[in-house]
C-alpha cells in the first residue's frame, strides 16, 4: 500500500511539466539540462523529468512561439509565453479562492469541495495543456466563467452565515 501511495503521490499532473518550464523560464533563461536539474532540486529529488520528456516539450513550446532558443543552447520565454503563464496563474488563483470558500462552509462543504476539487483539477489540466490553442476570446470566456462561479459560492457562503 505504501508503495502505491508513493507512486500516486509523486505522479505529475498532466500539463504540469509545460507550466513548470514556462514558469522557470520566466525567471531566467535555461538549458534543457538546467530545467531538469531545477525540477529535481525543487522537488527534493521526487521528480526528475527525463530528457525524453523535456526536449520534445521544449520543441513544442518553440513551435507555439511560447519560448525561443539562443545559440548558447538556452531557452527564454517569449511575450506570448509570459501572457500564457499569467493567464494560468489567474485561473489558478480563482480556483484556489473557490476551494478556500468551500472548505469554510463545513462538513457538507468539505464533501462538495472534494468533488469540486476533482472536477476543477481535471478542468485545470485540460485548460493548462490546451491554453496555447485557445483564442483570447475563449480564454476570457473561461476566466469569466470561473469568476462567475466564485461569486456564486461567495453569495451562498454569506447567506449561510446570516
């Protein structure tokens, strides 16, 4: 059982590697090897992405114009890549706020929140792995939807407190 939990607990969600690379390159240009080393160090050795994961992903990010490569072998985020990471951070904050509210509601809220967490996690993975294919209009639509849902949860929470 412990081995199973360790494998499941250490698995990396779909789309995470892509976001990790973009977020890392937002701070400093890096080579592929430096990206692998940073992932290993930040996860304290729990996640060591293979070159077979990182380099094809870097190729896709280049094709999507989210990063660019320099002659010295380092990759740097582009303006489009920075916008993408900023949008994902906004979505992440909205989801986090929704979950915080749900956990404050109480025991029923916790049950609902766990279900919501699973659904939101799935949606976030899909969005993060497809955000580069979405238009600005689609991106704005998803943001508006999440913000709208957060307002509904806040309204329900206020009514329960009264």
